[in-house]
């Protein structure tokens, strides 16, 4: 097993309010779009409108805390997601609605989800703004 660094180019997406969001081009199943980098989210979140991708249900329904409320959502494990040109495993992630976020982001940027803190810890990921890269240090081949 060889550990290598993976470098993924960042994309800056602007909301309708001109707020920048860092993202990476991604694909889950037949769904192409972007994952927003969100180090403030404890867990990776997948858009619940996505279809045609393989996953394992970890919890049918588990309570999570949002910004101002609690709600129940399914928790999944996705065995194959493409981030940049690399195939990765998403550990535990939850699936929620992105309907509000879709209202403030240009539709030419379909949002697949948010890469949360658990993703950054799983891959020892670092955001390098000078090089405009997401660097994954714990990727074994």
C-alpha cells in the first residue's frame, strides 16, 4: 500500500449575494456537480435530490442539529464518489434538502453536497488557497 498526496483544483462559486464558496468538481453515480467545502459542518452532507448512486444505509433516521432546529435525516455511507479525478469513499454522511441553497446559487453549479469536517479528518485534507488546491494526504492506493 502506497500513501500519496492527491491535489484537487478548487472552484469558486458565488451565490446571488456575491458570497464566495469554495467547491470541487465531483460526481456521485450519474450525478455531476460540485461539493462545497464546509469545515464548519461536522459531517458530510449529500443533497437528497440525487438519484442513481450506490450507498449503504447506516441509520434510517437520526436526529441532527441544524443552524436553528433539530431534524431527522438518513445517514449513509457512499463507497464511490469522484472528487476531481479521484475515486474516494465518503464515510458517514447525512442526506438533507438543498432547496434553500439552490435558490441562492446559479443553477449552472449543481450542488451535490457539502464536504464536512469528517471528510477533512478522514483524508487529512488541507485547503491551500495560494495554489487553489484541496490536498488529500491520507489516501492509500
